[in-house]
């Protein structure tokens, strides 16, 4: 206990300052170590900026940004004989899961002289008697994934830390939790995040148990000059200190070299405040990072790390590519519309168009169908084209609600083919602004998540949805096709803002799901 508490000022445990009446009142001070040299070089402004395994000690939601398997080793000589060693491993998990990381960190305080109190009246009240050792260690497991809220995508993450501390023959253990969230608007150059760190408990050292060093963190980051220049800022609100503001900047003059600097604004009387610096160099797939952290009284702290990234890159949300089964590249929309006038192979019996079956005029049928599902209108930006056997031209319906009037498949087909559900194909980029080419790989992920929630997704499903899109004049135009074997059961189109494609995705999903429901797949 005494060792951990008295080391409140050693490099790597900066937040245990003497700035208020609660300073130094928490235990497991090593949990405040940022560990990563990249994090340290950026003044610990890493909550929204981090995108590697080391981010789990700042905001675990950032783990969701890793794209390849990653292994990292960190070493630091702190002050006196105190040494820090840490091992990370992180990787994307198979679809539809997120990313996971594990870490083991050991802080070794070396040999410490044992001081004993002599008998009263002795010439020297204290004397030494041998030495003892002290160590702090933690095993951490982190997980991160994405979720959608109000048509916005967020990253969330959580770290669980098993803690073990030993001082001589005395030991204590505990459990700590970190949780975080990051919002990064689609195709924007900034992120914001929030995290809470070190919730949990410690067991007693002899007669007393200290609280964990809980910290609340708000973060922001900006990515400029095609991500060559990266800026970060964190506001920390620790329970045992006054607020601390961290800032950092990272610049890539070439892709293989990163220059880093930071500044820690701290009104406490801590020794750890002021500028930080560092550099990262990548050669042959190995990244070497170095951080220099000067201290006013305790000297300088140097941290080093080696990071290896390996395996095929996973560009989320394209990690579902293994489910793009039997995909045939779609034809352009113009060619598809021309071909849609040719009726597909007949079903068991000819089916008349909606208007003929309902006994009403086309306009009346469309009005009745639209009225049956409030909330949609003809100006929704989505058109649905369904071709029925026996007709000479497709029937165009003005809104997703109209597909409910479509003819179901014969029961003989339904019994053998509907049970296998729906799968997703790829969405082909037909042209336009290349910076929006990411929309195609993202679309299957959005559709798949929705179908899994509905319980209708199957990797080998009989129904297949694929499509195409283009971005011309700042306008996104998307087309989706629902198919079963060699039959096209529906064509769906949507238009919208390419920087926020969620509206177009929602419209397409609504139309496709309505058509699937009309076929008995709900």
C-alpha cells in the first residue's frame, strides 16, 4: 500500500497529484499509466484520436478502428529502478462481431530497502533490514463494435481489468472496468468521444482497501490534410484531482513517419505537466514508436514500443464479404429498366398485375395501397418496379407500401424456398465522385444488420439482394434488386445526400422488406 501511494509522482502515474484534498487517496495508481508511447507522446490526448491496441487504456471504443491483427510490446524505464513492460494483441473478429484485444502489463518497482523502527531510546530511531520487492500487474480484455442510433453510427467499447498488487508478502487484488463511446460522422473529418475509467474495487492490504482511481474523459479529434495532420484533445475529470486538459498533434510528412507532440495543462502541483514529444517509424510492416516525457523534478521518462500488423486488412464494414455468395455483378440501371419489360419465367400459374387483380384502375389501386400504410408518400424518393408473369411491362408503384399488394409466390415454392431466408450481394459503384466509393461496401453491412434483427437473414438464403449506385452532381442514386434464382422479384430505387446515406438505406430497406413480407418472409 505504502509503495503504491508514495509513488504518486513517478512518471506514468501523473494524475495522482497533490492538487486537492483527495489527491493520493486512491489505490492501484498504475492504472493511470497510458502505457502506449504514442499516447504518451501526444500528451495523452488519445480518447478520440487513438486507433490501435494501445487505445484501450484511453477509450476502448477506439479499438473498433483497427483493420488488421496487431501485436505490440512496450517497455519503459520510469524513475529509479521502476520498469514497465506491456504486451498487446488485437484483431478484428469474424462477422458480425467487432474487435477484441488482450493486454498484460507489469510494473516492477525493483528491490526496496526494508526500514524498521528501532526500540525507543535508540541512538538511531530507524535502521534497514534487508530488502523486499513490489509489483503491480493487470490482465485486460477489451471489446469494441459499432451500433446505429437515429441513423447515426457509433463505436462502443469496454475493457475489463484483473488487478494484482504485491508489496513484500502482502497482496491485494481487484477488478476494474472501462467503457467508452465514439461518434464519427460519416465522411467527416472529426470524432468526439466519452469514457469512464477504472470503475470497480480493490481488496484490502491488511486492514484497508483504497478506492480505484476513477476518471471521466471527454475527447475530440480532427483529421486534416487527408489525415496527414491529426489533432486531439482530452478533458479528464479524476475523482482524486482537479480537471486536467491534454492536447496532442500528430503529423505524417510521409506515410512511414509520424511526428508527435503534446501538452498537458494541469493546475495541480504534479510534476507531470507541460510538453511531450515522440516519433513513429514503420519499416517492413513493423512500427517503432518512441516517446519523451520530461518531468520537472524526477527527470525524463522514455518509452519504446514495437508493433507488428499482419494478416489481410479488414475494412469495416466490408468484413461481411465472405457472405456475398453467388454474386453476379448487376447491370446498370438503364439496361435493367429496358430488360424489365420482358416477363421472367412463369410461375406455377400466370399472375395478373395488381390493378387487374384488384378490379380497380391503376391510380385507384396505387392510392388505396398507399393509404394502407401511413407514413409513406409518393415523394419519398423511392420507386418500386415489380414485373409479374403474364404482363408485358413492369408495374411501377409510387411508394414502398404498394409492394404489399404484390402477388405471393405459390405455396409449393414457399414451402421449399422461403425457409432459407434472404442473403446480401454487393453494391457496384457505377461512377461519380470516387470519395463516395465506400458506400458500396457499407451497404451490405447495414442491410445484414437489419435482417439479422428481424431473423430473416441466412448466408445461403434463396432470396438475394444486390444492386448498384452512383454519385453525380452531389446526388446519391441507389438501386437494389430482389432476386430468387433467375427471377427478379422487385427493383427499388432511392436518392439522397451521399454524405449521409442512411436515409437512402432506410428507404431501400423499407421497400425491400415490404416486398419480402408480401412473399411471406417476415
